[in-house]
C-alpha cells in the first residue's frame, strides 16, 4: 500500500511512533500506507483528513492505543470490521464521506464523540445505547428518518445534532438523557415533541427546531416547555452578563414563528 519509497515510509513510521500522531492530512492518498502497522499501540492519533480514501486497511487493527481517528473529507463507503479492535478510541470524525451505516461503532465503549455529518446514513445502529461515555453525537445532513430508542441509554450525552435529516417523530426514550444540554433538529419533519423529552432532559438549554412543521404555539403548550424555556433564558442572560455579543434579532426561540396569511 501507499505511494512512497520504503525508506520514506520507515522515516515516517519512526516519527509517528515518537510523537504518537500519524499525520496524513492532504496527502492525496487513495489508501493508507502499510507502515502504519509498525507504529502499533504507540499511535494515539491518526489524522487522514482531506484525502481520497475509499476503504480502511486491516492494519488499522494494530493501532490498539488509538484515541482519535480523524477521517473527514474522504470517500469511505463502509467501516472495516477491524474498527472494533480500537477499544481505546474516544473521538471518531467521519464527516463528508459516503457512509450508509456506522458498522462496529457500538463496540467502542470509550467513545466520547462521534461526528458523521454529510454522509448517507439511513439509520443509527440499534446498539447505540451501549455507548455509555458518548457525550457528543453529530449526524447532521444525512438521511435519517428516526432516532433509535436506544439513544436514550447514552447516559453521558450532552449534545445531539441531527439537523437536516428526514426525522418526523422523536422517541420518548430521549427523556432519559439527564445530561443533555443541546438538541439540534433543524430542517426535519417534526410536528410535535414528546413531553417526556422536555420533562426528563433536566439540563436541556438549547432545543432548535427551525424549518420543521412544529409551531412555537404547539411547543409552548407541551408539558415541560416552561422548564426548558426558563433554562434557555437563564443561558441567554448569562451570555449578556459575560459580554457576549447577541444577534440583532434577539434571543433565538428555537422554532420558526409563522406569519399569518392575509
């Protein structure tokens, strides 16, 4: 694999092993070099952003110490079974690829962040609830029609961004996310929010539902809305007190107001 002379590979592998970082950004690679296998468990970060990778090699399984796998802007269509060997992985970035599923991700118990925006995901894995340490999930700009009930078991989640999908119904199980602070669902087909979500997500400060069928009136009549609104206003007031510049339009309500037709 790879397109460099073997001596260059050896020099690169030595550097990667010394620093713990396999840096392959913007290298016009169609495949990862075989020399990554020589780095082994010394590799903590693999960054191959902005390449032409269509697949990941079996040698990936040798990087058992990897904590961050950064692969945005490639051409990946599937994740390899060897991904499950990366039991220490905390951050997985897969934005701007061609993935239709997130195979093997649920077998990575230490994951804290998954970002897979601008792919072709039709669904999230049914076993996503096994990711007990997951704090941030960004799956915006995909083809999701629903969020799985299992997501409610991701007890550490603080941020979920599933904007620009095809979601029409939200599971009540999301109400189990006690630490959730941000839920971004703009550009979907959501007409109602389950009261269990508003009542159960006791730290929710930002609920964004722009470009959905739901109206501010319908949301305001949902049980639990007052609690979320109070936290949102408190966050806004703290930002003002800290000197954060606010938009001229004022505080974002999170839902589009409809202009009555005349």
